[in-house]
């Protein structure tokens, strides 16, 4: 499974990459919103028509060049059924009131990485011990 992570804090981005890869996810990283859009478009060119270029796009809200809501809007314009998750310490994420963005899962910082992994698995319905997580609960 492939995840695109956009985070402007270098140490946190490195941590995401290491831990997600340790969990078995192929991880592509971006340091700001614009770089995220460019990485997404590059991967989209390599995919077939109905396949998402990433299983999940994990976005920080506050990033240089474009914030997470702007990036999410652009990605959804390119591929309307792309799974997206926003992680943020910023409590006033007003842009997510846009109808298109309401389906984005928002996770507040700080969080435990196990909580993040469980949320990603649940969103992707990744199988655990032969059962989907939603079926196991």
C-alpha cells in the first residue's frame, strides 16, 4: 500500500516515513503543499484510469505554499475518490466545511502513532489476521 505524506516539519516527516515503512506502507513524502500536488500528479500519470495513485494521502493542515485544505481540493479535482486524511494541531480548520472536503478524516495533533496507524488501517480497511478491521470490532 502506498501513502503520500505532506508535512513541513522535517523531523516529523522523517518520523512518518520511517514508521509507516516499518508498518509495511510504501511512503512518498512532500515538504509543502505544492510539492505534494506535484508528487500526486507525477504518480497519477503512472496509474491506469480508475486507480488511485496512492491508497491514502496524509496532509498536514498548515504548510508553506498551499495548506492542507487547498491541497485536498486540488487532489479531489484530479481524482474525486482519493482517500485523504488531515493531521493538524490547528483547531479552526474552517475550510473543511466545503462540501467536497467534509469526507476527509481529521486527526488532531498530538497523537500516538499507533492511533494514526489504526486510523489509516480502518480507513483503508486493511486486513488484520484475515479479517477486515471493521469486521473484527
